[in-house]
C-alpha cells in the first residue's frame, strides 16, 4: 500500500488552494474520506487473510489451514478479494500528480524509493521467506528453514507475500514520473471540474473486462506470475491495477469530490454493488464456475461479473465514505497513520497467531473473530508504538 503521509496531504491541499485562486475553482477538496477508505481497506485485507485460514477449498499453498472450515469464510474471501486492491490503486493514483507537481519527478521518486521501494526490497528478501516457510511448518513438512530457503523457496514456493503490491505500486509511480518528466502538458495540468457520463463508466468496465478475458485465455483466475524474481502479481488483475491507478489520476484531474465536482451517489452505486456482488458470488459458487477447465463462455461471464462488481464496489465505497465517513477523529486519524505499517507487518503477526489457534478448541466463528481482532490490534500496536517511533523505520512508515 502507498504510505499515508500527512505532509503529502497538506501539500496537496495547498496546491488545490493555489489552483482555486488561479482558476476560480471550488477549494473544498475533501480528502479525509480517502484516507479513511484506505485505512478501512487495510482492515479488510487483514480480515481477508485471516478468513483464508478458515475457508473451505483454501489454496494448497496457504500458510496456515485450520482443519475445521466453513463455506461462509469462502464467500467472505470471494467478496473481499475482488475490489480491495483496485481501491488501493485508485487512491494512490488520485494523489500522484499533485505530489509530482509539487516535488518534481526526481524528488518524487526519491521519496517513493524510501517509503515504498526500500520496504518492498527488504520485505521481499527478508520477511517473505519466513512467511512462506509457514506453509511447510504448519503442515509438519520435515524441512528446516535454511534448507527451505536454499531450495523450495526459490522454485515452487517463491513469493513476495504482501510486499508484491509495493513493487507494482513503485513501478507505476516510476512510469508516471518518467511520463511527467517528458510531458509538459502533464506538468502544466490542473484540476478542472467535469462530470463523468455513464459512457465513461461503461467504457472503463468494458475495457477492463476485455483485458481480463484476453489474459484469462492464458492464465487462470487465481494464478500468480513471478517475473524474474522482481515483480510478482496475478496476471488477470495487472491491467486492472493499472486501469484503476489511471482512473484515480483521471478523477483528480477532473476534480472529483470537490465542492462542485462529481460525487458518486449512494442511492445509485450501493444497490448496484450489492446486486453485482450477489450475482458474482452466486456464479462463483455454481458448479459451472468450479470447473478446472472452464470454456470461453464461463470465462466471459466471470470477466463481466468480476469487473462489474469491482467497479461498482469502488464507486459505492467512495460514495459512502465521502458522505458518511469524512471526519478526522482520533480513531480514523490513528488508523490512517498506522495503515501502511499494519499492511506491512500484519503477516508476521496474523499468520503465526492463526497457527497457534489451530490447536485451540473453540467454535470456528469465535476462533476466526478472535484471530482477526488480535491480529488487527497487535498490528496496530506494533505500528503505532514501534514502526512510527523507531528511527529509520518511521522514515519509511
């Protein structure tokens, strides 16, 4: 996830105020709800990763699998998994151009290297291996960590855990900085109020669906790709990450969420999100979608439903948080400040915690809730009391 920086937000507000004075644009850019939404998504990430321990049909490589499982957690995973990273890329894209205009491309990239690039490299090299080793350790596979690191980690179990996201985000920021450096039009651009038509949303969903479907001809829905041990990603979703990052840039450039700018409507997007989510869930749980070799029609339906649910969820979340969760109280302020650290460190806390609770005899729902709450609270405490206070760490988080 892109780190939350209070200084970046302040600079963005000053930049907006300058544009307002120059172009008589409304100055009420309401940014708190975007920080709150990003913080909420991180909580959903923790819920998602905890739920995968208790879901039926968990991936064979998942770190800790509880012997008792439930279809409820499978449904929870299916629903949360679709929109959360696209929301993260959208929010990151929304803040990107103002930060570039304020800092310049060189300073922008230096900051992103410290706050995203270095944590990505350190996490991938030093934290991902022990996290991946839990797959063996939790199943009593007779292989020590050192042997695992020298052999299977670099072959069939290579991964970057949650740190893959930082690599893709840093790549997007780098590409954007290069475009900005050579594009005088982007350097001189400013937010102008224009309201999107339904053609924009339909066209965007159609484009994302087409990209999804084409790649699905070569990769399965949940496949992961290791690109030279540098970038790790899900091929079907890579175009969506780029698309939603660009949509965030578009939204900022067209003054979405300003006093007179476009604001997604709750009455439109929330029912659409609920309906598309239910249809998508029902289809994913159907025998047709469960086939190991789905035909073209099944892939087409999956692509349409996935992307419809993804876009409507983003817009519904923006609508609800802009209208209802736009404050800066202590809880949201603290959660926003700690959200990056919670994303970064929660695997080191949540997965061992889930492993410890495998041996605990208690109702499944209560066990899952306990692991989620403890994992969230401990991740927040570690971030707020250590990551944000220890020298060097606080520069990154």
